């Protein structure tokens, strides 16, 4: 009777609790795997209303944080005009996207107020051309964009402005139980008065292996650099070279680090063998003096 009284009935989760849990699973899906998570989540919930609301809130955040490419536009907070509209500065078009289906439903020409001035566009185009060249050489499935996020209406020298360079690449191979992604964001602050360009970069590399297990990599790195304010073409070349240098250096460091995983990191995860490099002989402990001393003290074995 006491056991029955101690057992408390299971509490049914509220609508909001179910929605928040569903959102957590969607937002934490590895790169390229949100649709697989969504499919299983929908089956587990068995509640169309909860799933739909969670998906409507989670998919836009996921798409922007992973900077996925829909059509020709990279979905990011830097290219966002409205919740469903994203600017492609290269073509001066705006893509209207369906976040949950991850498709482009329509395209319209960008309005004049959504585009930078001709002076800013000269710098943006020069940098974009150099970044495209770098990405095509370094990332087989990479895409890039250069967005003006500050001072886009400047009409000549004497003004400060800021660009954001986005580079994103994915290699998805679910049939081989592995997916991976590369995301880098570079903020370039053009300071006219000091004639200096401040460059700050954030890199994020993700990988997920799930064959007979579940191993996920999430590596992040930040960089800071600078160069001098020059002509549009020279600025584009200088910035692209700085980005190339830091990203190549970071990738090389990752390759070195993970080539040592079997000998260093994975061994640290296991219990090390004694100096003798042999397992402890539990079936014959009498060979150790410590065992004999303990038996002697406790009067055992007599």
C-alpha cells in the first residue's frame, strides 16, 4: 500500500512545453538534418498543431544560423529584408522563401532603397569578385555573398561603411552516415578618416558521424586583422587574401589536430593500462604483495 501511495501520476506536458521541446530538437539538428529530425518529431508528437507552430518558429532561426542557400540567395540575418524576404546583392533581386519547405517561392527586383549607392556598390562588387574566385578554388560546393550592413547610402569618399562577407559550404552524405558544414562570417569596417579597414572573422566547422554511434564536431574560431583603405579593386584583393590566409591556416590546424585523435584524444578517453602494459589479473590477485598484506591484517585465508 505504501508503494502505491508513493507513486505519483505522470504529469501531462502542457501545449507550450511540448512546443518548446519540439523547437529545441529542431534548432539543435546538425547541418542538413533538420528535415529528418522534423519527420521523426512529427511522428512522436502526434499533434499537428504543436508541430506546425514549433516548425514555424524554429525553421527561420535554423535556416539563418546555418546560412543555408535557397535558390541563389544565402538566408542570413545580414541579407534579411523581412522574415521571408532575402536580398541577393549580386543579382539585385529579392527571394521570397518558404522556411519550412526550404524553397524559394518567388523572386522580385530589389527596390532602390534596398540597394547600396553606386559608390558603395563599386567596393562591394570588387570584393565580391575576389571572394567568388577564392571560394571556387577552395570550396567545391561553397557559396558566398557580400552584403553592406552599414553606410550603404554613402555617395562618395569621406564616409564610413561596413561589409559582411559570408562563406558557407556543406557536404551532405546521409547514405554514408556523415554530414559536414563550413560557415564563416567576416565583418569589414571601412574607416575613411583613419584610412584603415578593420577585419573580424568568425569561423564555425561542424561534422556529424552517426554510423553505429553519434559523434559530433562543433569547432569555432575568431580572427582579427586589418589593412589600409585603398581603391575598390585593391581593397578587394587585400581583404580576400587576408580571409584566404586565416581560413587556410585554420583548416591546416584542424587537420593536424584531428590527425592526432587516435594517439592522443581518444586514448585520454579510455582508462590507461599500468606501466607493465598488461591488464590487472583479477583471477590471480595473490601475486601482488598488497593483496597478501591485506589478507594478513584481516586474518583471511587461514
